[in-house]
């Protein structure tokens, strides 16, 4: 019976289902585990002060002896971003295509992990063997170069994992998606397809990246007399290539601004994925030496991020670039769900400063729409459909596509993060759940900020803080100085002196009560100050600031 149980393949999503980002999935067979991707998510609005969110990899730590390697589909942050944090706890070999590995190595350098990490660059079309698995890299198209799908061969059957993909017959760089290989693997018999769901709600096909190049050409020819500023995703090397091509064609110099943009362009250039014509790229410092109609600025911040270059330019916070009336600003992206407000704020600010803002038709998605998803299903012919990548509604939408293609509910699995799906040629079912979750990264701290700290930050942000400081004489507990009341973020002290005076009286009365009733336990005193001051402030202001009593003792 034991042996029979071991003969099934386990698919365990450790992150990435039900949200955009934090993609990481474990595949386990017998004594072998391989992990596909290791991404981060960006913090929600209520995660105050948090920089990044990374997956909890407790399950991998507990089974470290079985883990054979990390395999990557492409180089976006939501697929590689958590790697430096995870590698500090799990030292495992990495396998990725050339550009993906180039971007990973930049991260490893920053975190001082280059020497301790084994790495291997794999070309599309090649296979690697890890434990009981063989993994084949299949060429796909996406909004970053060198994206691949994975065919994961195990004794229980083949699983095809598409990664993020679209079908682009006319890519800007490199070859089109290897549909022939998908069909060949489909002929062998595929156990399950794990397919990108991000655009599963959108009918039709995703347009080719090349169409954006034509749009840029038109915009450049119509705006010959103005400075052009283009915001796009840093990782979209093909988009940057097309902007540079249009700039070169119309005799403009190119300035790149934004740390992530500079990093990716230099990595892509070093590895031969981006050939920039000589004397086209100039430094930000040199921009002032050229007239506006000879310059194009490529920048980050297309999602309205407050610290990205475009936002700083829009709100006059950038040291070197100011918006001038007549500037043409192009948003070459669509807002990611949840970022719409931030983007429209930046657009309004740019428009008020006299810029001409273009945000239509200058972007195509990197994800497959419904017809491309159907195409992959038809070529691969899987027994089971496992939608991945996306919020629940996206996964559900792909489940609907699978139903249209003839799958019944017993052969479609919408998993939750942490589910353990055991499958073989006879059957598939969710048999358990492993520990998963999100670790919050704040500065150098990983996981040391949890719900309680976030709740305190929310409390401080909404109601402010009031500190009561007093000094007691040792043994007698008589008040020697204070109580002094300090407040931040609660009321403007200079206009609320009466309130502060009354608050001081409340603390003093509480202390007198403690002395009279011989209460000497400091924690009890502090709780009584907290309660009495809290009640008083609530009655007077209908607000509940955080109250911190501080008691000192002198002899």
C-alpha cells in the first residue's frame, strides 16, 4: 500500500494562486522535489511600510533532503524576486535560460550569494535531469525575452507548465513560441496542463508585441517638436528595443531613468539581447545639452508607484527632470488591478503641468487570451486541467474555457495555495494541505513584522500616539516629576493645551488612586493609566490614540 501511495505525483502550489505574484510550485515524486519559480508579491495598501512579500517555504525546509533544484520559467520579479531571501535558508542549484539567469545573478550579487549558489544556464529545447524528474525547456513568448514553458517528465506522467506566455507569431526578437513541440508532447500523452490564467477573461488573441513598434513610429512622427517621455515595465526588453529603434529613426537621443530599468537594460545589452545603435544612449546629465525635440526619456513608474521615476517627475520631486508644457508622456502599459487610482493620479498631475498624455494603444499584454489558451489545450491534450497564475476569478475563467473544450469538473482542479494534489493516470485528488503563507520584508527584516505589528502601524496611522511620562520616588512611589504628556499624530498640541492639561490631571488622579490603595505593581499602574486616559480621550474627542505610559524610578 505504501509503495502505491508513493507512485503518485504531488503538485503543491506554495504561492501564486488567488493573487498576482509570488509564484512558486513544488513537484514531488517519491524522494525527489523540484521547485518551479520563486517569486515575490508587492505589498497591499494596508501593509504599511512593507517593501516586499515573499512565500513561506517551510515545507521545502522540512524536506530539504528531497529538494533537487529550482527551475525558472522567466525573469519577472513575481517569478524570481524572492529567490535571494529563500536561498539564505535553502541552498539549492538553479536552472534558467540565459537572460533569466543574468537577472537572477544580479540579485545574487546584491545579496552576496554568488559564490555559494550553483547555477546552470539551459537553452530552450534542452532537458535537465533532477532526481526522478526530467525537465524540458520549451520556447514561449512573453513580455520579457527568454521565457519558457516546462515539460516535467515523472514516472507518473508528464505535466506541462506554461509559465507566463502568449502566442506571438512575429516576436520582436528571437523565435516564435514552439507550438510544434507542444503538439509532439501532446501526442505522447500529457497527465496535466498548468496554464497561465492572467488574461483568461479576455476573448480573442493577444496582439503581437510588434504592433506597439508601429504605434511608437506613429507617435514619434506626430510629435516631432516635443520632448517624449515613455513609461513602461523595466523588464520588457522588446518594448525598450522598439522605443530605441523609433528614437534612432527620428534622430533622437535616448535617456534611461529608474534603477530597475538601468539594471535590466545593462544586463540585456551585456548578454546580447539588446543592441543599441552607437551614440544613441546618453546620460541623464547630458540631456540638457540637447533640444527637447531630439530627446526621448524611457522611465519606470508606469504603475503610478510613488517612488518610481515618473511619479517623482510628475510631482516635481525629481532632481534632474521637470515636466514642461508641451511634453508628450506615453504610458506603455495597462494598470495592474489595484493600481488604477495611483496611475490616474499621476496622469492628472502630468496633464495639469501641461503635458500631452497618451495611454491608449501603446501597450499589448504579455499573457495569452482565450483563443491562445484553447490552442495550447488542443495541442497538449491533457487529462487534467490545473489553471495557475492569477486571482481566483482568472482561474475560474480558465476552468470555464476547459469546460467548453469538453473537460468535466472531475478533471479540472482550481487549487488553493498549500493544497497537495496527488495524481497519476488513473485518478487525481487533493489529499492534504501544507503550511504556506506570506512573509513580510521590511528593510533588512524578513518575517519579523507580522499582523500585530501591522495592526499597531494601522492604529498609529489612524489615531496617533500619546505618551505619559512620570518619575516616581523609590519605595514611597510619590510623584517627583510629571506626568508629562507628549502626543504625535493625535492633535496639534499648541491648539489643544487645555486638552493636554486635563489629560495630565487624569494621569495624576490615577496615580494618586494607586498610591492611596498601595498599588505598586508597575504593569497594573500602566494599565490603569491606559484605561483612564483612553476613556477620557474617547469622551472628549471620540478618538482612540495608542497610549504609552512610561514610569521611571529614582532613589
